[in-house]
C-alpha cells in the first residue's frame, strides 16, 4: 500500500493499540510511512523507533497538539518536532496536568447526571497517557450507562455536550508557533470536525488563514470522518493559502476507529513538508 498514514494514535494517548502494534500493522500493510501523533505527548517515539528498526517503514515522529478556539477543540499535528525543546515540553506538561484536573471535573459532571463514574477507574484506563475524553467514555460504557464510546460522545461528551469541560488549551495560532519553534512542521488536523461532529461547521477560514501566517504548512483535508463537502472546502482553502493537503486515518484502534492506513499521503507531499521545515 503506497503512501504515509500521517495521523495515528496508540496507548500513549487515547488509542487502543500500542505503537509497536501500529508499526507492525503498517509494515504488514506495506505502507511507506507512518506518523506517530499521540495527543499532547512524545512518549511513543523510542518504542516506535525500536519497532521500526530493520524494516522499510519510514517513521514521522510527531504529536497531535490540543488547541482551542472559542471553547471548541482545534487539533494541530506537529511533525519532526524536537521532543526536548523546552517551551514545548513545558506546554505538554501543562496540558497533561490540565487534562487530569479536567477529567476530575468531567467525572463530577457525570455524577451530577446520575452516572457514577470513578476517577480512579478513568486514571487506570489511561495508564501513563494524558487522560482524554475517550478514557472517560470507556469508563461510562463499563458502567452500562451507554452501549458504546460513540454513544457517550453523542449524548454527553462531544464539544458543548452536557458533560463537556474545556481544556484551556492554547490558541491555535500559538500552537503553530510553538510547533514550528520546536523545529517541527505544523498541519491542521481534521478541520471539518470543529464543533459538534453532527453537522460540524468546520474551522473558520479566517482562523486557518491566521494559522498560515504563523507558519502552518498543511491542512488534513482528507480525513475518514470528513464529509465530501468538508474535504472539498478545505482542499480549496489549502490551495488558496498555498498549503499542502495531507491525509491520515486518525487510527485509534477500536471499533470504526480501527483504521490504520485507510487514508494516506503521497510521498512527494511528505517530502515537500519535510523541506518546509528547513525553508
Ligand atoms: P480530548 O483530547 O480529551 O478533548 O478528547 C478528544 C478525543 O476524543 C479525540 O481525539 C477523539 O479521539 C475523541 N472524540 C472527540 N469528539 C468525538 C466524537 N464526537 N465522537 C467520538 N470520539 C470523539
Ligand atoms: Fe483522540
Ligand atoms: Fe484530533
Ligand atoms: Zn487524532
């Protein structure tokens, strides 16, 4: 299978498969490359490199950085970042702490809704990873209060839902600046999923333009959860802002999110992104 899957998650954040497993599966699929993009962490890098050692698979080490605009999540992929860069480390540490506090507040919201989720169980499900909403959703499913993680999101946890709590993450423009300062290449993840996913309005064009001014290199217009209309809209926007168009599966390893390799970026685009870094 040609191309690079430029967006994947593992147990280092809210995915169900380990980075080693993702690497093995990418090799089995014959992918040319695999990006490691766990939410707000670089913890998977060493394991990924060990797993890919001796294979043909090219790794693109990165993160999916949490930003927020008007209280709504905006995700920025940062590729080839230096994990030791101080200001980035500081922000990732801050986000991890913030995620823990926020998880406690979400658990309280659920309790207020009559769903007795335990924070300790959520912590346990997350393991070493920064706690994300999917960990909490999993704990809710375990209680039998919903049939699936998706149902928990649809009923309670989607942006703006009754159990939703904001992260106080950085502004998207600042996120781009930080990733670029860390030696990375910033790409706006799934812009069509901005807002509630049902009928999401998409990241505003003006915000994408402001991010482009700050050094954004590309837009993930091709995403399995994008409507055809979102894909077309963000392809056009990327072209007008002279940004690259990327594709990634956003694999999380479970249910319909178990989808490594279903969306890939051609090598020539990956090479242009790599050069963007030095430009
Ligand atoms: P968090 O980083 O804690 O805000 O959680 C965001 C993560 O939750 C995303 O990366 C997805 O894995 C998942 N997610 C967000 N919104 C939805 C949704 N509407 N349905 C299913 N999963 C979602
Ligand atoms: Fe996620
Ligand atoms: Fe995302
Ligand atoms: Zn993702």
